[in-house]
C-alpha cells in the first residue's frame, strides 16, 4: 500500500509497526512504501519423515505445494525429484517412483525467494506492498489419486443455444488402453426454484496418456442467468469410472454473456457500467495475502458494499497478475455479484 498521508493512515501505520513492519522511503523522489525491518532473501530447507501406506501402492502420488515464493526443489529419500518456479500456480511433483510404500519416507523441500528471474520491480517479488515473503504459505500435502483421473474441467455456457460446452482433461498413468464411463449431472443452486435437469451418461475409450473430451449438455428451456443483481449459480458434477475406481469434480458456474453494444459493455445484452478497483497486493500488516475463505469473504463483502463489480490484481495466488486460484472465495465472490 502506498501511503500518501500519514495522518489519514495513522491507525494502519501503528498496526504495521506492532506486527514488525515499518514505513520506509526508497529514495527522496519516491512515495512512502511498506517494507519490513529485515530483507528476507534466503534459502529455506525443510525435511520431514512421512509414512506412505501400503494401500496407496496402486495409486499415483503427488506432492502438492501451494503459494510457494519463489523457487522450490524437492528430494525424496535422498533422490532429486525436480524443480518448480511458478509464482501463480501450485508446485506439483510426481513422487510415485521415489517413495517406499508401507514405510517411512524422507521428504526434503528447498525454497528460494531470491531473484530467480529478472522480471523488474513487480509487486509479486518486491517489498513495496506485500513484501518479498519467503517459504510456503498455502496447502502442503501428498495427494494419492487413481492412475486414471480428472485433471481439469472447463464449463462454457452457450446461452443462446441453451446448453453447455464441457471440456474435460483426463490423465492415464496406467500405460495401458483404458475404457470408462462418464456421468454428468447439473443442478441449480437456488433452492427457491424447482429446476430438474437430466443426467447425461457417456463413455470414453483411449490409449493416450492425456485424454481430452468435449461434451454438450442441454439446459432445457428455462435458464437463470447471472448478473450483479441476481448472481444465480449452477453446479456440474463430472464423474468418471474407470479400472474399478471413480473420480469426480464439482464446478460452480453462472450463465452470462459479456459483450458490447455500440460504445457500451453488456451483460446478457443489457448495458452495464464496469466499475472496480486496481489492487497491488496491499496486505501490509501480514505481508502476504489472506489464507482462508472467511478472510476473502470479508474482502469481497467490502468490494460489494462499494458497488464494484470487478477487482484487478487481487493476489489470490502469490503473483497477482497471473492466473488466480478462486477456490477459497468462489462462493462469496459469485454470490455477491463480483465479476470473475
């Protein structure tokens, strides 16, 4: 947060000082900015012993690290697994071939928040607003999934056609041809409306390691569209059954068309005024983004109370301008009428 009036921000500054942050000028020509007492550029090394059950032997294992700042490297049982350096998406390591099932395993993680790449002075790695924090502040877990499982489902509402285009991605680690069943079920999340949609069933058959499927799902004659005044939501259950196991993803979405009419923006063909705020990772008290649904719900309620319909640059993942992870705030955002 750039402070342009100490009297106006007196309470904020006091809270910053109590939490170990201070106000500092980078040079006489620059505005006052937030910075920490100590520059936290360093290597962090953590090692844990983790028990992997024998029952996971027929599954694929991934080490999942969320909100890593910045570069991570992983070793399992003394063997180097790999390196990741994304600022915007979780770091994901396939550790299946490195672990001992039914035994204890040593997992070592190295994190470096130094200048991995010269991307100039950006809020994602600078101390100007959220600080150049170091480490992993999101979820850390080992995920055991089926050899054939869903990795992504994208929903594209086709409002004029009254149907959905569904694009799914399935990975196959079995090294064998696979066949499976697919169940697609859609329901409306507004309990006050009695809306029944038909279940769609189909199959897939492939020998590829990466399977891409496209489906079309009819929504019927009655549609409930999403806008800032009536943020109606639907939910898709996308389930596959293959090799004796099942995997399912649930995706919430709204039906809306965003377009233009002359010199105006439109939502569902109705002219709308797009109004919002530009954020630059302003979390000076903690030095990093909120970490819970309740915290983000508070942020979204404040946004909604100002009649804003979009937010630019909210760092839901560590790099605020790249792909955003909406998992922890999706409900509050869509239900308060804030554009995704």
